[in-house]
């Protein structure tokens, strides 16, 4: 399947993660009820290194977040944190074995890095938002039409 954007490639990649429970998967949005997942983009400089021929090494930073059940019960909260430990391990192992997102033509994924551990971002007595910061490193070929 050809993708049209880096974000689409990242989304399709994480939809294949075997750790995700049945739940809604969104982009730049997260509903109030568990279990939901989201990919959220942020502000970052996409170009790491630009080459003379116009090609470049790039990055795409984003948050993977989820809405999880949450309470004063330590077992539930340990389960939530454990999911993010296992998720980080899956990302790192996938990256090391070359299992990376498909990107649009002229781009090649090189690595996905975990930039932070999973952590609770916003908690209430019934559910909480957890998230982890990630970065996709990729190569972008020089444009053939000079742009």
C-alpha cells in the first residue's frame, strides 16, 4: 500500500502493533473514554542535515498517546505503565530489525527512536492519558523537478 505522507506511514505502522488492544485509533485527537490511541505531531525542525544535491536527513517527532482506565488501584496503574515499557521495547526491536514505516516515494525510513519513557500526562479518577515521545529518522531524496 502506497502512503501519501509521513504521518500516514507512521499511523499505518502503529496500527500493526500487536500490543494495541481493541480501541479507537485517532490522529491529533483523543476522546474521553478508554481505550483509545492517538498519534500527535509537534513543533520541530524536520531537517537534520541537508546535502549539496538537495537530499536530506530528516526527523519526524511525535507523541503516541492513549486513554487508559485509571484509578487508585496500583495493579491497574502498573498495567498501564507496563504497556508503555513493552511498547517502547517493541519500537526499539522493530527499528533494530528494519521493521519501519512505509514512507512516500523518495523517502526511506532509517530508524525510530524512543525519546522518553511512557508517562501519565493527565489523570482523573476513571481514566488517564498516557504518552511516549518518539522520533522517526528518514532520508529524503532530492526533488527531481528542482523544488
